[in-house]
C-alpha cells in the first residue's frame, strides 16, 4: 500500500461524511454569529433606562437637561431617560462628607465604599430607577463623578454620561473666561473620525470596528479549523490502534508511509473546506462590491485569502503532527486529553494574544512572538489582517515554520512507528524520548 493510496482513503473518508458538509456551511456562519450577534443585540435589544442625576455642584443640571432634549439619539438609540435634581439643603453636606471619606479611602489604598442616599439605594434595588449619577460639589476641580447602578457594564451609557458632563464642565470654564458661548459650543463640538486603510494598492475607506471584527472572525476560523482537524487525526489514530486495524495496514506498508499518508490526506480535506469558504467569500464579495467602496470588500482581499491558506497549511501540518504523536502514544481518549492539553494551550495562547494585537501589531514583543513557529500560524496571520508587516518578517516566519514542521515530521515519524504498536500501559515522557533513539 503506497502513500497515495492512504491519502485518497483518508481524504474520501472525511469529505464523504455529512458532518463535513454541515461543518463547511455552519462554521463560518457560527463564527460570524458569535462575533456580530452580540453587537446586534446591544443595539436591537436595548431596554429603556431611567437615570437620576444628583447635582451638588449646581453646574451640570440645567445644561444637561438642554443637551438631552437637543440630542435625539439619547431616547431613540441609547434609550436613556434622565431625571436631573439639584442638591437640597441638608443633603449636600451629608453627601459631600461621604464622597470625601470615599476619596480618602482611595488615597490610602483601602477598599472604598460610597454610601449613596438611602432613598436612591432602595429605588435602584427595587428597580424603580436604573442608576444614579452623583456629581460632587468640587467636580470642576476633581473632574470625578460617580455612577451607581445594578448594572455598570453598559459601555454606551457610561460613555455618554462621561462625555456629556465633560462638555458641560469645559463650557463652564470657557464661558467664565468671557468667551462667546457660540465659540465655546463650536470648540467643544464632537469630531467625526473617518478612517481610511492605507495599502500598496491604494487608500480606501474602512471601518475600524469592521476591521477588528473581521480580523477576529478570520482568526477564529483559522484557530477552529486547525484545532478540529488536529483532534480528528488524534482520535482517528487512537481508534485504528484500539481496533487493531493499524496492524493490518502496517503489514502491507511502512509506518512512516502510514503516518504521512494520514496527515496529508486529512490535510487535503481541510484544504478543500477552506477552498470552499474562499470561493463562497469571493462570490459574495463580487455581488456586494459592484464598484462600491465597501469596508467589508476592502478588508477581504486576495492577498489576505492567500495568506489564510498559507498559514492554515503550516498550522495544520505543525499541529496535526503533534496531535498524531499523542494519538500513537496513548491508548484511551482520557489519556489523549491529558497529553493534548499542552498542545491546545500552544494554540490558545497566540489566539488570545492575537486579539490584543489589533491595537499594537508591530511592537518588538509581538514581532518576536509571531516569529516563534508554534505561534506563527495564528499570530502572524492576525498581524497581516490588521496591518501587513514587512515582507521580510512574513517570509522569515514562513521559512522558520516550515523548517520547524520538517523537524516535527522527522520526530513524529520516529515516535509514531513505535507508539502505534504499543498497547496497555500509559507511556511516560522518558519512555517516549527513548523511542526517538530506536533504529
């Protein structure tokens, strides 16, 4: 039995399954859903919130009310309703003492606790209101306000409150310098940032949010496919080993031929799946483009598709060899999961780092990490999707990864030929290292 026969067998066995067709369709859909659905839900699923603003400074109340009435987005998009209240005699002194005590605790690096007025605390707990914004008397000096609520993770609400108060304080300070109010309003008006991606082919309009989401989507698909096919090889080897099918195969071919045949055959199935995804993406992009400067079209370029394939192939062979070594060395799924855990971490660590790379893709630490072969497939691809690095860095990462994969293939073949026929006891690391020395 020659290597090509094994390749065809493994390839047909994978692509003929219904699970292959289902995963080909569902994987990109599910990945896109995981990333874009939360964003959609934050917009569509927003519920109305009532927030009380307790103003002890006497600066914010009136201007805040005017700004809220003028801003149509507050009720239509953010779905916020504000109730502004000025401090009443008796409350102010009590509340400001508590605020100062809180700040004293912060300065002493002790856990601080802000005791809001009891009636507001109870209203928040009873969900009569959704939150309280406390503006201290010395807000102009400290530039610190406090937001108390059951849910403080609504970033849009937090951002709006901070921005609105910031503008009011700036307006107050400028008007006190006898600057015309019209000039002040023009000075503190929001700036609309238009983002354009600079590439060799030209500069085109792009959305920073779209760039980030699509980069994460592509990275997620790459990570998932490499992991899935690596696990597939590992379980396939364990199954053939336990069923003693491998003994029949080895009787008619060399273990090295079987090893490479399985990896290449399943790898071609994975490449077929990736090819289908790229074909579908090209078809969709062709319909979406139609000569329009679309951020999604500008992101999904031919260059990015080529690099996706390259790093999929490198990542697949690198990690499939590691997973196949595990499959040949162990006897049960439980043992396999223990041995495979470090390999999974080697994939997971660069995936996590890759999410942070979007902010600073060219720092020395990121560059060095992306050149480390086990991190290259995911981390270098993430850098390319955000801002294409120097070609020398990409070429060097590919060359180093190929050389490392060749070393792993040599190492894996030696371990595979011994481990595939070992049954019974769970091997130790020292024992596996001895297998490499066998001739």
